[in-house]
C-alpha cells in the first residue's frame, strides 16, 4: 500500500481541474474555459489498486494584478515543497510561453520535490508535432524526473501517469477513508457550484469579479432546507449583467445550480440568490479574509 500527495500546477487554463476530475471520476473542481477558474487548493482523492493518490488542484500560477491573484498564486506555490511529487501540466497544443517558464521557475524553487512533466491535449497533435513539442520542452524548460503525454479531456494516458507517480509515493500509509474523494466541505462545494454556473453564462470581466458566500441555511425537519447565497460583484453594471433582463439570467443560474446541489446532497432544496456590489473587493484584504482568500503569515 502506498499513498502520496501530488500537486498539479501550471499556468491558468491548461486543464488542471479537468484532469483531476477525470482521475478521481468525480467532480471535485469546477471547470470552465475562463483563466483563473480555480481559486483554492482543492484535493481530489483516488483510491486504486490499494494505493491512495491525493491530487491537489492548484490555482494557475501567474503574475498577480490584485490581492486575490496574489493569494491564488501564493497558495499554489506554497504547496510545492510539502508534496511527494509535482505534476507540471503543459498545454501541448500551444507554444511554451513565458507564463509556462514563470511556472517552471516557481517549481524549481522546490528543489527536493520530484517533478513530472505532463503534456496535455495531445489529441490535438500529430506525431510530428508531438516530437517537436518534446524538443521544445528540453530547450525551454529543462529536465524532469519523468514525462507523460495525455489527453485529460478524453482520459487518454492516465494509467501511464499513475505509473509514473507511484515510485514517489510513501509505503505503508493511508491518509483518507476509501469512500472519500475530496476534503472540501459541502458548503464550499455549493459556493463553487454557483460560481461555476456564473462562469459558464457570462463573459469578459464578470467571472473574475465574482465571489460567492452562503449567507444563511435554514434547516427544516420536514420539507426542503433553504439556502440564501450572496453573489458579490465589483460594479453596478456587473450586477445588472448577472441579473439579466427581468431577472432571466439569475433565474437560469439559480435553477442550474439548484439541480447540481440537489444531486450533491441527495435531496431537494430551496435556493435563493442575491447579487450585491462590493467595490473592488479583489483588492480589499478585510473582505478577502472574510471569504477565506487571505492567509495569515
């Protein structure tokens, strides 16, 4: 029996959350095509062949423009020295960028932690393009303890990825029960479900300017529990976009979120969404701290 903590890192929007959801066969991380979707380190737990793989989905490492961005990047970087192995995820369909090299610099700071390069989205590459990508990796990123080529979206190459990880795991230990696939609280998952629906239904700056908070939960012995949830944005114009004409978009968000939450909880609920404006909340430490986005040093 082996167990190990595996950090999945990379620049924003390279497929980290999709990969972990596929590995765990559960939706532990919300997914969208918006950079910066993941804001916290989220654990996805896979129990397979008497081994326990604890994957840590990290926010995309980038040069931050506000306090929320600093929290996201710092939380990803901090975990690198405390894990058994680092998976550096690369979008194989794109040229290796300065953003990827910035991530590599942070990975190199964890000098003693083994690192495996994972070239993702190879379903988009020909054999010739994949060979060229391997050469580009050597030139721009350097050496790794292993290289694995996968398609996270289609679950191709995942058995080989697990085989590459296993030598770095610890013998004779188990950290979580067999039936546990994440350590995230139910209430945290609920806020992430609401945020995901907003990400999927809005464009431009809206996704980055949204924060979700459960305001109240009314537990009822008979009948449905009632959840009141606040959606925070930074400007009145953003509030108007999320609400939509005659409240149509907010109703759609609420309906889709409620269905997912009911699947999660296994019972029907009432869900009420409120949209409130908090000017420049991503730059305000007291409010970020309330939402759990600022760590005390």
